[in-house]
C-alpha cells in the first residue's frame, strides 16, 4: 500500500511538472508543447499505475467482482483516451498538422479531461465497498 501511495505521489509530481512547470520556475514557452504534453501524460500513467496497485491491495487476495474488472478497463480506456487526445497533433489529427509545432488546444484539453473522468470513475468502481462496509 505504501509503495502505491509513493508511486501515485511521484506521478502527481511528474504530472504537475508537465501541466504547470511555471509553478517550479521551469516555464520556457508561452504555449503547451510536445514535451509538456508528454511529461504530464507520463505522470498521469504513473498515477494510474499507483492507484491500481493501491486499490488492488484493498482486495486482500479476494476475487474481484465484475464491477471491479470493468473499473480496471475504464482506467485503461481513460488513459488511452487521454494519450490519444493529448498527442492528437503528433498523430496528425489535431488542430496543428505535424510540420507545425504541436499545440495543446481546447479540444485536446477536453479529450484529456474526459479521459481523466473515466479514470476516476474506474477507480471508484475498483474500491471493494462490501469488504470495507462489512468488516469483522
């Protein structure tokens, strides 16, 4: 459990560095570019990994329910949506084609936000409510 909390906090730090580098005095560009997008997506992935490991530890070897399995798939799907939305310019599907500088626009931000909402719903579905409510 401690390892998952530390992993999630490291992921949060990486995510924050990518999303708001000016909080640390590291901002060098007026726009959110490829490196920033990559860093905050890597941080989001580390947060997902830490959260999954931590929530899996709450099950304590019990078999997971179907809802928990669907939650795991929602976390994975949300992360894939976030990656594809964030990297849409690099894939050639964003507002700036590849010869131009990748730009994190409002449509991409909305896609990443939808992915993050799916990740949060998936984490809520992974919580073993029954074992937490009916402890002996």
